[in-house]
């Protein structure tokens, strides 16, 4: 019978903090939010506004995000832009599962957030029935400014470490098994989007 | 040659073939007439399509896994791979199943339905005034065309006449929308052919138009501006300067596109001779719009069956010669020039007057009058809660959207909601031309051809 | 020829084009808002379309269907046409005459089939598949009669009038039903 090792890797946050590891963690978070590459998952009208956000006038390149990777294995962020139909839902889940941790999801537009104006047999009433969503961006379609606001909100959440902690408590991805009493942390209630650009 | 005939008792007896007798009598060969292989120019497109159209008839869920151990390149095995529905070619959630031998596409099958929204069923639940919010999201690159066709259908059913200014405003907005759509197409087409600069250029032009739309209609996209009875609001002050600036800037920028794409050898090699379709095949498949015109058929609804005030403006219908990808690109680029021409004429000739029909049952009263007049308040209330009630009947109207013939078939049953609202989406019908276009092309050409067909999946799937 | 509704103001009802085309037989003709509509019987449908194709109606613009389950009295059909639950509506276009003609074929509920126009106009392939998917009308002779918009294993035909909207209850608006 193999003895269980006493050392368990719990991620950066569990390292007892000293000056060096604190700086390392900040550095990791900085690099994560400043090069968060999105997957191309444009579905409908919101996709056009997403492309406009990536184009010259509303340049996403200043946030390091102009490279929309077609392959989910090479991207961090899934912006679900547009209405998700019943036929497309398994595809969304498959693409989400192919992404590697850490990964985030922005639900762009009202159709992706709640089903929008299409409350019927054909549209999934919110992509959070399929994938866990981190930021919801309202609008039909949200203008590129709204999308950038939602991206900056996500960056802020990554900067404060809020998101990474939540992933850990849910034991999501990367086959890491953690129980909540080890973490000693419970999931906070979701926060509404703040008015005004986060710092 | 004799034929054996089996009688009921099971015994066979041979019967002299009438052809033999005839041959003996006439001393010449008989002809098999319609069974013979006719020369190609006499074979109609339908037969050609059925014989060699290249449609892969396989269920969508058929196994697409290729076992690498069993696959033998040398023997010329074919494999079936999947393109989409999530893929970087930014034309939406279209899936194409391709049968490949090496790099060559033998057969193809487009699979759609990944964006089906139930818009036609939603259209039966919304009143005529609300209906435009629904249809505008079908072809999301030219929302004003969708609203226009819906409004025209409702107005046919109601029997209202519009004041001239409403008609001319609609024409201005739909032509600006056409420029917008073609510029976006040029941008994504360039991106698909690996010219990222074209994407940036195209979206830069698009922003000019979108800011004008936002100023006039309130929204950048999905505007809900063209409504039954006219348009939602009058053009803002200073619109002539804005439109003039747009027309001038885009006309100059088109020269940039020519420099970037039209004259560039790589682009030309990738598009010339690629994805050729004949006019007969286009007509048989019901393809309309730039695909039909690029193959040589001069059919444009704005010229042939004019609506709005297109018979009062002067513009050319752009027709191609070969019907390949380059022709489709050239047709669209020149259509931008023609639309600029139309926009300039609209600038000169825009009549003054009402921007919507002065029929209280159809258009709401101005907001200021609601405070003053009880009748205005009642009309406003009635219109926005229950709305107009056209008498029973059915009608089909069609306009020329940037993708082709956009039609609306509407059945009214006397209530305030359409009994049936069907939109004939040009991309839905144009996608049927994809298998013949893709046949015998290379995989690299697949993206170029797909992009030149310009499908917008919102209207394909509705 | 019956006038089913007054045409749009200022437009005179056009003379029937169908009466001038050979091979149509005595197809009932009606007008709706000035647009000419033919009502062939289901077994004459392909023959009428063939005659029109030979009369230079080169392309099929549109092929759709309507479910008249809840509005049987509302529509006015010419004499000689028995109203059924479904109607297949085909629009043919002639470039020469710059004219559209509509064909409306009655399809009963118990025998929801209709002959296919694929061999005359291959461009009806997707359109007929859509009608099959959303209404359940089977097109006899179509090469690929499968669902096109809904997932393959979907049950039911959404655009039928007895198929619910599929709404979920939201705040202030209870569960299913039209608004």
C-alpha cells in the first residue's frame, strides 16, 4: 500500500506568503490578465461587435487581446458572443472543456446571458446553463465599449485574485482534488458590475 | 438482342425485340433519344447537378473519425472531415462536411441550424410594430434591409401609402447599409485570405457608418429604425454633411482596397479561376445577388422590379463574366461605388415633408402631442399595446439585400399579429450552391469560396 | 378568378398571366393584394410547375408552408379548392416577364406529403428540408429528407400551431403560452 505523500500542491495561493512569493504571485496574475487570449466563439450579431472591439477604433490590442486564437487549447478566455441555440450547446461545452485552466468566460450580450428577447424552444436561456460564467455583459448587441468594460472587470477580478480562488473552491479543471475545509474559504455572493471603470 | 419475358407460369419464352424488327425494316440504327449522353451544352443544369453536383449525402452525425492505420494515401482513399461550426473563418456557425482525397475536395455538405432562433415562430407572437425588432436580427450585417422588407410587406397588407420623404430616407439608409455590409464582407474576406490589414481597414470604414447610424437611429446595429408606416425618426440636423463626408471618405478608401487586394498577385492567384459557377447552375439553385451577377446574369431587383424610389435614381448593375471568386469580389467592390453614387443622388434629391405616414392607425403620434391631446394619447396606447390590424390576406415582397433577394411572405388573419411570417433568406438558398462550388477545389480554396458566397448564418438559420 | 382582397391603393388588379400560359389546364387563380396566386391540386402541382418552367419562370424564389389549424375560416380560397390544414406556398420568378407567381397547394393533415420540385428546381432542396423540419410535410422524391435546422434527434415540428412556444417563466410573466 503506497503511503500518501504529505506534500500536496495547492496552487500559488496556498504558499505561505513572504515577500518573494507575494511578488511571484502578483507577477503571475499580471501576466494572466495582460495576455488573456480569447477564443473565436462568435455566434451572431455580438460577434460583429466583438470583431469591432478587436479592430482599430476600439483596439483590444492595448490589453494584449487582439489575438483571437481559433484553437481553444491555446486560449484563456471564452467570449460567448451571441445567441446559443440548442444544436450549438454541445459544441460550446466541448470547446470549453478543451480549454486549459485557468480559463474564464464572458457572456456577451443578453442572448448569451439570459436568452435575451428569444424566450423560446430554440435558444438556451443563458449560457450559464452550459458553462460557468464570470462576467455578464448586457446589451443587444453590447457596444465595444461595454465589452471592454466587461473585460476590464474580469481583469480586475483576476488582479484581486477573486477568480482564481473561486476556481479552486469549486475544484474545477486540471484534475486537482481539494476539499473546502482545507481551503477554509467559502464562495462569496456574486458582485454586481460596478459603474465606472475599475482601477 | 432479344429480351426474355417471364410468363405467369414461370416458364420463360423469348420474344422478338420490336427494335430488331424496326431495324430490319428501316435498315438503320434506332436512337435511344433521351437516354443518350447529350453534349454538355444541351444538358440542363438540373441534370448536371444531380450527376456531378458534389453533394455529400451523409447524415450529420455520421462517424467522422479517421483511423490513421487504415488510411492509405497511395491508394487514393478519401476521408471525411469537418470544418466548423467553431472555426476562425468569421462567417458564423456554419459546419461543412468535406470528403477529401489528399488536398482535393470531392464532395461537400453544409450543415446548418447551429444558430436557429425560432424567429418565424417568434414573429407570430409579436405585433406588427414589434416585428421589426425580431427580423432585424436575422441578417445582422444588413439589419435595415430586413426591417425594410418586413415593413414593405406590412404596408402591402395594410394598403398605406408612404410620403416621399419616408421612401427616400429608407433608400438612403438601406444603401448606406449596403456599403456597410460590403465593406464588412471585404474586411472578413481579406482576413480569411490572410490579409489582416484589410480587416482593420474595413472595420475602420465601418465605424464611420456606424456612428452615422447611431446618430440617426440610436443604435449601431439592429437598429429597428424602418418600421411599418415610415421610419422611426427624422434624419438629424447636419446629416447632409455627415453623409457627404462618408461618401467621400469611402470612395477614397476604395482605392486603398484596390491597392491592397485587387492588384496583388497572391490575392489574384487565390481567387481567379477558383469556385466557378455557371449562370444556369445559379438559376437552377436559386442563387441571387452577387453570386448570380458575377456569373453573368444581370438581375438586380432594384433595377428589374424596382421598389422604393430606385427607378428615380441612376446606377449601374454590376455584372461579372467568369463567375469565379474574383468576380464576386469585384462585383461587391463595384457595388459599393454604385451605392455611393445612389447616396449622392439621394443627398441632392431628398424631398422634404413627413417621415412617416400620417395615419393614426399605423404610426404613433409625436411624443410632444401626447401631453396635449387625449386622442393622441389613446392612439399611442392602442398602437403600442395592440397595434395595427391589417385585413386578411397574404403577400410576398422582395428587396435586394447585399446578399441577394430577401423576401418576406406574410399572412394576415385580421388580428394584430401576423398569422405566418416567413423570410426568404438569400444566404439560405445561396448555400445550396456551395457543393458545386467546392467540388474539385483545394482545401485552401474552400475558405476563399465560402467567404465569397458571403453567408450570414443569422438569416440562414433564423 | 376571384378577388380575395382589395389591392393596394392606386394599383389596378392586373390581368391574369396564368391564363395565357399553355399547359396549366384550369388551375384556380386568385389575387391577393394584386399578386397572382395559383391553386393547383396536389397531384397537378409538379405539372403546373413544369409548365411554368417552360414558360420561362426560370427560378424558384421561395418555398414555404403555412399551418392553418387555427384560422380555417380566415382565408378565402377560390371555388374548386378544398381547404386543408397545411399549405405549401411556392413562389416562382420569371426574369423575362419580371413577374412572380405564387402556387399554393393544399396538404391534408392525415397525409402530410407533397411531391418534390427538386428535379425541376434543385434550389428547393434546402427549402423543402426546412418545411419538413418545421412542419412535418414529407416531400416525396426528395434526395435527402432530413432535418436541417433542428438537431437530428429533435421530436416535433416547431412551426406547427399546436407546438408550444417553449417559453420559460420569467419574472412577471408566467410560464408558457403566447404573450
